[in-house]
């Protein structure tokens, strides 16, 4: 059977707005019949606001009418495909407790000093800080730069060791790829070998002069 959302609140609404029996309500909401009776008597669930199962799509009005007409009828809730169920929200920025927010500059300084390959967006996501804060610490313009003491964000409780290792791994792999690309693009290319200088032809006049001044054998 499909699990009913807010079973007690749904039971409150059905008790107040339908003629269904306690047994039918208990079976539909997945509650013990004594608990339903306690809700009806005001002994259980005091202050709970009723939740309309028709409005939130858990059951049709026709099903409720069938159950009201037949005390033995087991009301059937609506079923949903997996694609129609609400999807979990994407993970947002990390929440940092107020008591630990003052430690973030120390953690940023530690990351900047020990892992320069980690980008500002990665640091921001890791410990829940802002890019301007990271930039001010990199440029040493932060208002408390003189009192900042670099400390491991894991020891400060700002992130887990698993998250830190994962960020470092991703940053290191990215830097290695960029270095390899820059080396290929900026590498020296082989220069063509210089062409040999042309040999000057010796004229007949030069040969005659050379013979005249050639030392004679004795």
C-alpha cells in the first residue's frame, strides 16, 4: 500500500470532513485504530492541523464517497510513477555554523598556502565562504590579515577529510591537464638547418697568379 504523507494530519481531516469509520481511516492512514479514536476524542494529536488528502492528490473524492457508503470498503490511495515524485534538490552551498564562521579565514589561508591548485569556487563550495573573502586573503587585503593563522579546515570542523581529498584530487588533475596543454602549445619548435653558403667560383686570373707565387721545388 502507498505510504500516506502526514498520516495523523490526514486522519484529523478525514475525521472532521467525512463519514468514514475509524477502521477505514486507520487502514488508509496506516495508524492503529485506537490512535484514530484518540485523535477523534482529542487525546492524541492535539494541535495537529488537518491535511486535505484530496487537495494534495493522495486520494480522489470518489474514493472517499465509496468509503462513506460502504463501511467495509478499503479506500485506495492514488499511485504515482517514480518520474512524478518530487526529485531531491541539488546540494546548495555548505552551511557553516555561526560559531565556526570566524575560523573560515584561517582555513582559507591554509588552503591557499598548501593547495594553490584549488580554485576560488572550489574553496567557496568546500567551506561555505564567498569569493571576495578568498580574494582578499590571497591579495592580503583582508581586514584581519595580521591575525590570521592558517589552519586545516578539517581540524576546524568546516569540512570532512573525504570532501577535502576529493577537491584536492579534482584540482590536481585539472592542473596537470592544463600544464600538459601549455607545454605542448608553448614548446620550442625545431628550427630549420641553415643553408650552406655558396662556394665562389675561382677565375682563371686567380689561378695564374697563384701559380706565379707558388714556391718552387729545389
